[in-house]
């Protein structure tokens, strides 16, 4: 299913706010110790690593799920979609893909006259979550996506990118801060969909580069730029499209994944 999405993205230290025109918004919380009180009218997805583990709607944050979650996605809808229908379709899709998610609500069937609009929004939401690195399908090679842990020792190692025309030196200076050193070269060739349209990741790249436009000249950064994740670094430098943990390497070719993956 092809999904064309227009959105705006606002990134702060504690959260990423994704506005989906008139269809609502998605708020991604990465620092749960600083999470605001979630909207009780919202749908909440609790993630362990990048895998969904619990789902709720129309209720406050679940304290038990919060204890073991690494991040939370708060979904606020437009008027056309009911939360219970979206939650049920998301749960059904995950089950079909072999992902076990705990529903913190009463499971029920979606009414036939509500199915089409709810399914459309579910496809849009899954596309957005996928772009930001959150899983919607079970990876056959591994039961869950690899998790990575920052350490102070890692902040002292420069990592390098040389991929699809992008070149950069990156420092993972804090858990949620990666510094792209001044002088980084940005990839220029925009990847297109099969139909010739600009891809979703490319539009995110354009937005992220626009946010830091005063630090870029002729596709070269003229100041250090701080981003929040390896995924964002990939989006910013080379339009994403691959596993960024394997692209960042030290001077000897050892990946940032090898340094930080949790076994």
C-alpha cells in the first residue's frame, strides 16, 4: 500500500512532535523520566527498544508498562477516527505479523462502516512510525531489534560516515545526543519511489536540513550539528534507507553497533 503523507516535525530534547495535517499528531517520548502528562484522550504505544509491547487508549499512562518501556508514542486523532477502532486494527496488524503486544483495553471487532477510514489511518500511522525506526513487522532473523547502550567511553571515540556521497565525523556525546562535526558533506542525490515521486524519508531529510539551514552551505555543514539518534543522523546525512548502526565506523572500521549493542 502506497501512502503519501504531508507532515511537520518539531524536535526538542525530550520529545518529537509529528503533526499530520488535519489527521492529528504523533508525539514520540524518548526520555520517560521527563514525560509530560499524556493526553487521556490519546492512544499510547509503549515500546521496548523499537518493538511495541503494550497499547492503550482513553486512559492515563500505565505505570507498570512505563517501568519497562524505553519510549512511548502518543497518538492524537482527527475527528473521523475513533480511538478504539484504530487501536484494534493496530493490534490485529501486529498479531498478524507475529508481534506480541498487550492490549490494555477490551478487544472487540471494528464495525464495518468504520473499518475503511480506520484502516487508512492505521496505514498512515505505521508508515510514520516505521520512518522513525519503530517496528511494525517481526524481523525473521531476530525476535527483536537490537538494542544499544551509550557509555562515557563511547563519547571519546570519533565515528565516521562514508556512504552514498555523505561524509562526516560523528561523536555520540550523550545518550540522546550525537554531534555531527562541522565540515560534514551531505548526500545530494534524492532517492525516488518507483513512480518517480519523492520518498517519505527524503521529505524528512529536507525538513531536518531546513531546521539547520543556517549551519549548511553548499551541502557542507559550517557548524557542529546535534541530533537525537543514529536514525536522525542517517536521515540528515544520506536520506536514511539503511541500518545506520552499521554505517557509523571508527578509524579501524569497527561499527558503532559492535561497540554498543546489548547482547
